[in-house]
C-alpha cells in the first residue's frame, strides 16, 4: 500500500518540481508521440485489489502459474522464517510494541474503515449532486425556454383571429353607440312633442274652467231674491210633506 | 540498559550520513496530491475535509488580519500529526522528540506573534501584562509575573511537545522490555505487562494527535491576542 502511495505521489509529483516538468512534457514538446489530452480515458471506479490489506493481488496472479494458490503464502512464511532463523530480524522488546501498535491499527481500520469510507463517499456525492443540480437546472431552464418559444409561435398563428375578434369588438361598439344616440334622439323629440301636447291640454282645461266659472257666476247672478224665497218655501213644503209621508210609513 | 533506552532518540545516521533530512521530508510523500480531475478519490476528499474543518475551527476566533496564518498553521498541524503518529510504528525515529526541532518551531512563531502585537498596537500588547481588576498594591509584582509567563511561553510550547512524546516513547520501551524479559519465565506478569502496553499504545496515539493539536491551538491563541 505504501509502495503504491509512493508511486502515486511520485506520479503526481512528476509534473511538478525542478526536473519533473521535463520528464513529462519532453515527448509532448517534441511532438514525437500522438498523445492528446482529450478524450480522457475513464478512471477506474475502485482502487487496486489487495489481499490482507497490504499485498497487491498482482503478486498472487504473478506466482499462480508456477506455484499455485499457496505459492505466495509459502514465500511469505519462508521469508519470515529465514529472517528469524538467521537473526537478520532480532526479536526484542520492539517486536512486542510492534505487535501492539499493529493490532490497534488493524482493529481501528476494520472497525471504522467502512464508516469513514461511507463519509468520504457522501462528501463526494454531495459535490457531484451540486454539479448535477446546476446541470439539471440549466437543462430544465432551456427546455422551458423551448416550450415558451413554441407557445409564442402558436400565438402568432392565432394573431389573425385576434385581430378579427378585435375588429368585431370595435364594430359592435360603434353599432351600440349609434343605436344609443338614435334612442336618445327619439326620446328627446318625444319629450318635446309631449310638452306641446301637455301645453295644449292645459290651455283647453283652463278655457273650460274659465267658461264654467263664468256660466256659474252669471247663473248665480241671475237668481233674484224673489226667486230665492219662492224656492226656499217650496223646499220647506216639500220637506214637510216628506216628513209626513215617512211618519205615516213608520206607524204603518 | 539505560544507554539502550535512549538509543531510539539518537538522530539517525547511516554510515556517517545523517538521515534526519529524509526523516523530516519523507512523510509528506504519504499524502495524496490533487489530481487534474474535479472529483477526487476518497483519500483526497478526506484530506481536504480534514484540513478545511480544522482551519475553519482554528481561525474562526481570529479576526481577518490573522487569517494569513492559515497556511502556516495547517501545514504545522499536518506535519506534527504525521511525525507524531508515524513515530509510534516500531523502529522509527520521531523527530519531534528532539528539543531542537520543537524549539525551532516554537520560538520563531511565538516571537512573530509578540513582535506583530508590539508593532501593530503596543499599548494593547502591553495591556495584556496586567489583568483587569487587580488591586493597586499587587500591580508591580503582577506585571513582573505576567512578563515572566509571556517569556516562558516558547519554552513551554517546545518542552511540552518534547516531553510528552519522549515520555511516551520511553514508557513504551520500558513496558515492552519488561514484558519481553518476563515473557518466558513469568508469563502471567508478562501478559499483564502486554495489557498495559496495549492501553499505553492507545494512549500514545491519542497523545500524539492531541499534542500536535495543542501546539497549534496555543499558537493560534497567541496570535489571537496579538493581531
């Protein structure tokens, strides 16, 4: 794992540093290779496969044809035995502290590894989601713009109908206005004629009343006092007769 | 036996060539570097998140002028954490156990904060030497005490880190050698010592990270006072 890290770091440091630039860009500046930056090949989704956390799978694949499945394990055991028996590695107190620290590290990685990986993935997902949201917003905005444009085009087709409707409207308004004015004129004329009629009626009535008054006055003036007395006596005599008649009817 | 215990703190050499330069510069190769594509792998994301949240937390109480120290503090933190935690692996050399390294970090950075404080607002910086609300007869003594505490800060910073790490490494050595020597004759006592060693290892991992954090935190506090 650390060797791979070193390789990775060296790979990325390759472009930087005092002489790194020359290494990478030498072939590019001389245009000897047909290398181009685009399209960039897709990156691998997961890292290199490892067995037991540190040994790359490639070693196992390398040794498989010659030594089978147990080959690398035998190699490891043999190496360790060689180092211990020849005392190239001396077991001393540091070995104990090594066992302790490695057991703590392995326990920590096994216990917290998945959750830390999930956390890192979540951070990456959030970053990706933000970019995706921008892209989605842009796309939806553009589709909306296309729809709006289509609607505007449809509206343009209906423009003739709109003008016809407007024309009809205006014609109706004019017609209504004309009719109103006509009505107003007739009403005014009728009012004036009615006034004249009422005036004539008033005149006739006044004449009639005046004539009646004059006739009454002349009649009343022509009644002499002698005639008045005679009529009053006649009335009294009539009344007495009537009273006698009713009295006789009542007793009967 | 005593000679053996302190061999781990000798500056490493190989055939007379000092390896201290490699010991100081090699750990940075372990960290992922940014790739030219915009979405990085897990290591890079975690590293970014860690440095980002650490700097946000450390620099939030400091005003904008002190934010130019962000890169320095982040680098210092990552460097110290790396050196401390890598030193817990067997047969490694921890440069932060050397007083020279720690004082070389503490004195210039502390002095920088003090000089900045005295240059920008000398009255404010001198005012730190007298806490508020002290009774008048105590004022001269208190000023002397406060200035001594100010001058002792770099010493405390450096020696704190050195002492913690050296003590931890020494304890690990002692307990592991005790366990090793008892391993064959008195196995139960040895197993007790191994248990102690496990707990001590966990403590040392914590101490390694905490001490680095405390170093940087105290520096940020001195910066906050003076900027």
